[in-house]
């Protein structure tokens, strides 16, 4: 089981020497308890204590990287069963399947589509992660040729799916330097595949439907020199996957079975319910999800869901505070105060750009809170507005001193006028009504 900070502290030297980089041993213990420090940072612990604490303070789900370079996919290193307890850290990699039995043109089309797909949402570029090449032909040379056609792992991370070691040998000769994920080691072939994973330094999936056997198989592969593992419990249904994935994560978080402390692999193709399976994998702990080529709507839905689930609930997505000109504004354009919650910003941006009204969006730093929450929580104040007007030299942009504030900030209007010397106009509560408000009310 995970140890609490005070339990860890009992094993530390209690000298407060600061050699670990923290002011006290208790502060170091608190960081260890949350997985934000490594036990090796303390030079004064004996090997036995380091082994003891290392086993209970490292992430319960091992960090595994698939691929190399900018588009590599780090997965695992998770600490909680439920997102609201803390956060989830590493979004699952969505890998689109191609087959070595397909025509070359079809493979190229899918690879290009995966490589070029970008969904922009609240200031972030959302992408698919890589290609899963399936050896349906059974021919090693054909498999290697399709892996080459998919870029060999140099531009997109790869999953190599085959049944025999000879096919893996051929594919890894092409792509082994780019850390593809090998799928999958079984009770029958694990020794050969673990040796291949060790030789090429690649992550390896272990596959069997029985959880005790899965844990034992993972242990064998790790002991054989292939420590970067994923677990494929071979689900037969969506409900089966959800139940099994939850059991695996619960065992990992509770540290009750070390052999289950790895990311989970989900192949949606056999389940025949791609959209639902994608959602289940994103919501329930999958680290790598293999999917067939996706329709546009399915791609956007999956990427949006993944972004939502893997956003820190304690740290809303934010935009940088400052002044944002819209539709080429001049000195008579309105100054529109709002907050740096990304969804608020991009919602207003869409309405204003569509309206064609030249304006300046004046973004105050409310730590990512929405307008109503920022007002209620004391994050949006007259002092903040006054300081931000000076910081961003807003007065130099326009020849007036009129500031439009959101309707939900109306209680602050008088205080803002007193603190800034600007005349405050209270705008609508709903951003959709802002263009109409400006057309009817804005006069400098």
C-alpha cells in the first residue's frame, strides 16, 4: 500500500540538511508521498531504506514511452483511481490500424490522415498519435514493407501487431530504433518477444485474459530484461474491459500486485463498437488504444473527450493575460474585459470574429476561473483590473476611457470606476449577446 507522508518521514534522517533540495525532511516526505520526488535525492539513506521507500513512493503505474521525438507517447505514471482525487497525467495514445493485407494506396491514405489531423480546441492542438500495423498476411517481408510504408516509426509512433517472432524480427529490423510497441507476448512466445524487446529497447505488451497469469507473465518479461510493459487483458466486451481495467488500476494504486502496475492496452477492433470502445478506453485507464480508421466526427469526439478527461480539474485551461486585438481595431474600438478561462476566451473570440466588430479583448489573470466564479471567489477585483490596465498599457491603445465588463461582474462596476478612473459599461451576461450589445450601445 502507499505510505502517507508521516509514515515516510519516520524513515528519513530528520536532519533537515536540505541535500535533497527541500527545506526539511518533512517537506521531502510530503513530496515523496505524492510521487513528486525520488528517494535517491536523499544521500544519507542506507540501501535497505531506499529499497523500502522506493517501492512505495514511485508511481504505482510505470511510465512507458512509445516512439521517439516530439510525437512520442508517454503513458502510465498515474497515481489515482478517480480523476477528481488529483488528476490523470498521461493521455492515452490513439493508434489507428492499418493492415499489411491492404493495398499500398489505402495504407498511405490512412497514415497521411493520422499525421495531418489536427483538431484545435480552446487553444490546444489535438492529434491522433500513431499507426498500428497488423500482420494479417502472416508474411514477415510483407509486414516489414508495410511498416516501412507507415514511416517506420520515424514520424509517427508505431504498434506492431503480429503472431510470430519472425514477423517481429523483420519489422524491428526496419523500425526497432524508433521504440515501437510490440504486441504481444503470450504464455507461448514470451521468451522470444522479451528477448526482442530487450535487444531493441522497445516496450512490450503482455497478453492473456486471466489477471493472475497476466501479472505473472509481466513479471517474467520484466525479469528477462523487458521492463517497459503494457497489459492486454483480452476483453470480450466493453463491460468486460471496464471491469477488468478497473480491477487492474485498483491493484496498481493499492500496490497489491506489482505485476499489474503497468499501463493498459485496448484494441477496439474486435469489439465492433469503435466509438463506445474509444470512450471506454479514454475514461477507464487505457494507455494505448488501437482503433480502425475513424470518421471525422468520431475523431473529434474522441480527441475532445480525451482533452477533457486529462485536464487537471484543479487547474483550468488558461490563456495568457493581456490585450488581444480582434478585427483590426483602431483607437475608438471598445475595450472588453474578461477572464483568462480558455473556454470563455475562445467563446467570445468566435462571436466577435463572426460579428466583424473591431474590438480589444482585455484578459485579466483570474487563475483560469470563469467570470462568475472569479467574482464570487474574489479573483476578479477592482485592484486586479486597475493593475492590469497599467501593466498592459491599455490606455495607450484607445482615445477613450470606457471599459465594458461582463454582466456577471456588474457588482464591481462602481469599485472599478473608483480604482481606475475609467467609465464602466456593464455588458451582457451571455457572450452570444455581446455583438448585438456593441452594435446597439457602443458609442465613444
